[in-house]
């Protein structure tokens, strides 16, 4: 409603200016028309007749009429009607502006400033809160990191212990296996030697029997075998 | 009047408009009066419209009103009167817009007349400013203090007061309102004459030669732009000088 009223006021002002101002907008009359108009107007006052018009005093009077059209009123002297309207318009405008116009805009500006100030305060507050939360998160993150590092370190140490333990056990097992293997080898070698010895003795005896084709007594056989084996072993 | 064979209207006919209402009375209305009334309606309408628009971000017409207030506050009052001048911002803002709108009709089509090319409002406002700054001077410094500070500026060798005091008297109490009014009036008269000259020249040369009208028409366009600047500048100068005089009356030490 208020907006419509203001719009209507402005429209009325426009119509007033362009409508009523139509005549006023026309540029002023020409010098010739002014002179003739004034001459016609004052013709009767001067009592001019075709007979006396050529007299010097009448020529001067007519000349003054023409001069008055050329000589404009001093432009620096204000016209009273314009002072009343223009000065009055400014005074009334000032009163209306101080009463309504200015406070309305100033109020909006102040409200905006207050809102912006409040919003900025809130933003500051939110920012400091966010900062606090961030620091807390950072602290927690740092804690988590150090905890993780501790866990990793512990795991590493445990792994190290485990590794050395396993290594020791493996080494022990290897040593044991080596011992076992050596023992097994010895046993196998001894067994093989025993087997070899009996095999060889049989072969030797058989061979000897065939060579000498004679039976030797047990003692001579043994000695012979022993010598043979030693001989074989040294080879 | 024949100037260089051109039919140039008499100068008075460019500034004096026939009455169209209440002829012959002190309330006679003419084109000048209409421009003043229109400047009145525009200033008030601008602020009432801007005052009815709420929103975090100013838009459209609010920019003009709020920008105007900020401009007067920051570029005029803050520079000349300091924080004490804040309460005079409404007065100075109204003055600025009223003068500006009265001036800018110089380039508005179909009107094309700066109302301040008539002496009425410049002298009325200058006298109002004279009353206000003298009142503020007496109010803030006391009658004798104001007279003393105005006529005997501190820091001047005493012997020079023989010369300085009469100059200051004329300057502060007589010349100031006149110079304020004449500066605005004369600038608008000169601007209007310039535009009319180039317009008449363009029209005449167009009628006779066509091509000859190009240069004055270009100047007419250029001068129209220049007069927009002058309209703003003269409103600004009138307002800032008012603020300077008021500030000087409130703070004599500056």
C-alpha cells in the first residue's frame, strides 16, 4: 500500500511536470514578438498618431519599448515566487526528511550494521569453538598417533623377542639335528664298517681259500683277515 | 539577436519562464518552480522508497539513498566536522540531494533546465546556511567568543589585525553566503548557456550544411556528459562548504 502511494506520488509529479509544464517548456518569445507586443500594448498610452510618431520624444519612447525587450531583468536578482516555492520546497523537504525519510533509511542501515556485527560476533564465536574442537581433535590425534607408535614399538619389540627366540630355537634345533645327523652318520659308518668287514672277510677267506686252496686254522685266518683289512683300509 | 548570423534567443529567455499558474501572484508557478517541486518529490520519494525496503543487502534504489548518506557522512561530514557533525548528516544529505536533483534536470530530456540557474534557491539556501553557522558559532563559542575567533584569528601578528580583521569580517559574514550562492548559480548558468549554444549551433548548421553540425553536435554530447559531472560537483561543493562553515563554527580551533 505504502509503495503504491509513493509510486502514485512520483507518477503524479511526472504528470505535473510534463503535463502542466508543457507551456512552460516552450522557449521564451522572440525579441521581435516581445517588441511588437509591448509596442501594441503601449501604443495607446503614448498617444501615438501617424503625425506625431516621427517626433524625437516619441521615437525615444518607442526605442525604450524595444530596449526593454533586449534588456533582460538582472538574472542575479531572485524572483520572489521562485524563492517562495524553491525555498519552501527545501524547508518542507527538510522537515519531512528529518521526520520520516532519513530515519527510515538510517534505521535499516543501523539494523543491518547491528545484524552484521551480531553475525560477525557469532561467526567469531563459532570460529573459536571450531578452533577449540580442532585443537581437541589434534590433541586426540596426537595421542592416537603416540599410542599407535607405542603399540608399533611394543609389537616390534615383541617381534624382536620372538624372532631372537625363534632363531635361538632354530639354531638349537639345527645344532641338535647336526649332532643327531653326525651320530647317525657315525652309527651308519660303524654299521657299514662292520658289514664291510664281515663281507670283506668272507670274500678274502673265499679268495684265500681259492688261492691257497688250503684251510687255515682260525687264528691264522683272523690274522690274515686283519692284515688284509688294514691293508684295504690304508688304501 | 543575431550572432554570427545565427538566430540565438535572448539570454533572459533561456532562464525566465512564463508563468502557467497563479500568474502575477507571489505563488506564480513556472518551469523553475516545477523543477524544484520535482527535486522535492524525487528526494523524498527516494528516501521513503529506500526506507520501505528491508534486506541484508541493499538493492536498487536503496543503494542510491544509502550510498548518498554514506557519501555525505564519510566524504563531507567526517572530513570537515569530525564525529560531532554526525547529527547534521540528515540536513546535509537533504541539501545535497535537493541541489543535485535541481541541477540534473539540466540534462533530462524535455525539461533541460537546471533550476539552480535561477538565483532563488541558491540564495535562499545560502542565507539559511549563514543563519545556521552563525547560530552554531554563538551557541558553541558564546557571542563574544565567536566574534573574537572569527575576526581575530589566533596566530596572526597583532599589527596585522588592522588588515586581517576587516577582511575576515567581510569574508565570514558577508562574502560567504554570497559566494556560496553565486558559485552554484553561475556554474549552472554557464553550463546551461554552453548546452544551449551548442544545441542552437548544431540545429542551425544542420539546417544549412548538414556536415557542419557534426562538430557542435559532438561537443553538445560531450558537454552534456560534462554537465552531469558539474551537477554532482556543484551539489557536493555547496554541501561540503556548508559543512566546513558549520564545522568552523563548532570547532574554532580548526
